[in-house]
C-alpha cells in the first residue's frame, strides 16, 4: 500500500508517504517555531495561517521525494484531533478535498495514536505493549493489547510533561520551545536542589507536575528575594531529575504490572536525553525490551500519522465527508 499522512495539529505542517506501513518514502516537516518564538509560545491564528501557506509546498515536496504519483495512493490519512482547532482544520480540509477529488479513501487519525505508531517505523510491535506518551499536551501510559486498540491506564492530573518543561524554561528566560533548552542546561548542571517527586497514591499510575512547577517558581523567587543567584544549569538538572525519575519508575511499574512484551516511548519529551538514559538503564536491568525512536520521529511529523493511519485503513476504518477537526478527540 501507498498511504499519505497529513499533520497540522499544532505548529508543524507535515506530509509523508509510506509504503506498506513502515517504509518511509518521504517525511516532510515545515516547522513554524521561528514565527512563534518571539511570542514565547504557539499563537493559534498564526499557526493556522502558516499551515495554509505551507500546505501545497509541503505536499508537492512529499510527492517529489517519494517519487510516487496520485494514482498510486491507496488512502489519505490525516490528524483529526486533538490539537488547535484552526490548525487541524487546514489538514482535515486538505485531506477531504484531495480524497474527494481523487476518489480515494479518507481516514482520520488520533494525533497520539500517531506519536505511538512512530515507533513501528523502527520495529514491529509486540503485544501487550506499553507506551509512555510524553508530549506538549499529553502525559499518559497507554496499554495496547492489539493494533489500533488503546487503553489509557495512567494520565496527568494537571500539566503535561512538555508543558512543565516549557513553563520552567520561561521562568529561566529560555527561548521557546523550552524542552530542548532545559535538556541542554540539565546536562551541564548538578542535581543540587531536592525538588519533590509526585508519586501520588501508592500504586497510582497517574502523574502530576504542577507541584513541581510551583516548587521551581518558589525556589527561584526566594533566591531572588535573598539577593542570591542560583545556577540555571542546576535548576534545570534538578527539575529534570524529578520529572525523569517519576516517569521512569511509573513506566516500569506499569510494565511489570501488565506483564508487557514491549515498552515504547512517544511524543516530543521522548527526545529528552535524561529520560532516554534513565529508561534505558532501568529496562536494561529487566528483561522487558524498550524501544526508543530516533529524535526526529518523537516530535510532530506526518510519517507517524500515516503509520497509525495504515493500520486503521487495513482494519477497515473509513471517514466520511462529514469528518471534522475535533480538538478534544478521545484516544481509544
Ligand atoms: P501533543 O502531541 O500532546 O498534541 P505537541 O504536538 O505540541 O502536543 P510534541 O510536538 O509531541 O507536542 O512535543 C513538543 C513538546 O516536547 C514541547 O513541550 C517541547 O518543549 C518538548 N520537547 C521537545 N524536545 C524536548 C527535550 N529534548 N526535552 C524535553 N522536552 C522536549
Ligand atoms: Mg510542535
Ligand atoms: Fe504532538
């Protein structure tokens, strides 16, 4: 099969073409980071406008690089939600128009299913499988018993991990997006501040990052009031140590509890060096295989949407012409 993926849920305009579900023929991503940087975050109206401007360029580039023609395409898959509604609408309407014009099937995909399926571009899934999803808007432990079946067994009660990274980065006056900046600083710092670990109730697989965020704010604030200066590298390292320890431990607990055959990580924060190291050393000591995708597949892209979309297509899922962008689409 030749499947196209289209992704516009946030600030990346992306189109990819896959052969047989796992072979990436093209994966074009136009990032808008530079346009949003001076606002310190994604401005929804600007994001939508950029998607409109970039879409045809990215689409043509995806066809060129893949060396595939319209007639070869078996389906068009697109991120239906969640995300920014105005941004999603650009991808959804592009996909609908193309599928209608070319009379090929249209398949709506959940953005997080896409993040998870990015891993399948590297290695075949083995079930039951546990995915740690850590992105800008989500922090979840997802149990999969078979393809296309997602059970959320743990989730954040407040901020997402990526959101916490971006907020702490803003306190440290680092540019947007803050995650990679904190990651860099943390590598150069020492874990000298004992920030709290949010374990929640005994055995809970849920997460919480708002207490940690407040602890970081208070620490910075108190130091300022005393006229002391804290080393930003150490704040970053101490913050990251708390996030990484909780994510790693809960992932391990969930993996043993459900006796999974494979653990994967997904989403932008999966690019984090500290997290990748901690998970690797935790799981090397166990006999549960851990799969860590290459960094360019962790952040938003369309190959992951086409990967999840191929499975949905093969399972017979079809979306109608009434498909709409759904900012609060539920993963199931
Ligand atoms: P969602 O996928 O939940 O809809 P999103 O698409 O905006 O949200 P992603 O693109 O998956 O999120 O990830 C972006 C997030 O990942 C940002 O919060 C960013 O700061 C964070 N991030 C990226 N690289 C790193 C890193 N190396 N360390 C920590 N965080 C990172
Ligand atoms: Mg993004
Ligand atoms: Fe994402």
